[in-house]
């Protein structure tokens, strides 16, 4: 049975629950990554 949980990797590479704070951090990291890869 699957849960409707969201997960992300922590600083040790292990899965952890995706809290609102971590969700915000992930959005920021994705934004930086997109800017870095599209800035030519």
C-alpha cells in the first residue's frame, strides 16, 4: 500500500519527509539550477 507522502533526500542522502521548509529549499535549489544551466 502506498502513502501520499512526499520525500526528499537529506544531507546524508537518506530519504526524509518533505516538510514545508524543505519544500521551499528544494524550490530555491531548482531555481538556482535552472538559472545556472540557462545562462549562456
